[in-house]
C-alpha cells in the first residue's frame, strides 16, 4: 500500500477523502501539524511518516476577495508554500500531486485543453499559476486542474451565462483515484454546462443570475485526456 502524506488535512476536499476506503494509506495533516511555510516542518513529517508521495491540498482559496485584499498571505500560502513542498519532494525523490484550478485558463473561449496557454483572470488563478510553475519544474509530479464544489450547492443564485465543469466532491474523488498514479497535467471536472444548469439539478429553488464581468463566460475545460486515462 502506498503512503500518501496529505497537506491541508482539515480542508473541504480532504474531509470528503477521509470518508473513502481506498488501497492507499492517506495520512492527513492539518496546518498545525504540517506548516507548508516551514521547510523543517515538512521535512519532519516526511521523516516521521515515510510517505511515497505528497498530496498537496493546503492553500488559500475562499473568499476570493482575500487574494486582492491580502496578496502577501495569498502568495505565501499558494505560491511559497507549494514551492517549499516541491523543493523537499525533489530532494527526496517523492512524487507531488498538486491541486490547481480551472481558473488558470482565460475563460474567454472555453473547451480548454491541458496544452492550451494559461492566463488567469483573477488573483486566485495567478497564485495557482505561480504554484504550477514550481511544480512543473519537477517531473515527478501530477497537476490536477480542478473544477469542483461542495454538495449540496450552497448558493441561492447561479450564473446562467457562465459555462463551467462543476462536479461535486464525491464524484470528483472517483475520477481522482483513477488517475492518481499519472504524471503531467490533467483537467478534472463534470460535463460542460452553465453553472445554473448544474445547480438546478440539485436545488430547484436556485435563482438565475447573469455575470456582468464577475466571472468570464466560457470557463469550461476539455476532459478528453481525463476520459482517456480512466
């Protein structure tokens, strides 16, 4: 059984992953147990648990406004922290599995493949692109460009003019476990549809809302590489 050390062990995705029985031994560490801004903390955890790879989930995501209001915190947790993980993995020849985001794509034409140029449309996307730069320097790595959300859909409104690949965590995990041993970059999400169409399948009371520049309108990714690998 492969041991996988998980950063961000108290995060939303990690909480869902804890519910799943798999052939992998996931070792979940929260920010107090493993501080991604401390090389010593990362090293000590690796010495203690002797993992085969690191699933790097720790970072800063919501609220999105935090990436504009506190760019130091955003840079530290998403770029510097990830770079620290990559440096340690490189020293010890450990694989890193990094969760990026569909937000690294421009969002102006949709159907984005992993080989398409990236151009983030907000600061959160830029921090993930910065983190990706470090991860891509290390070939023993897997970058997952994810588009997922919690179940049930939490919001009262959903954009009817924004196309995306939203998928709930429980379904996302099934795809993730099938490609966990791959390397390179893989988009993971659900079928291309508007956020409203996705949301209304699970919440009939959700209200339509139009994006007037808050979100680009064609954020959906091409999932052909995912389908080929599962």
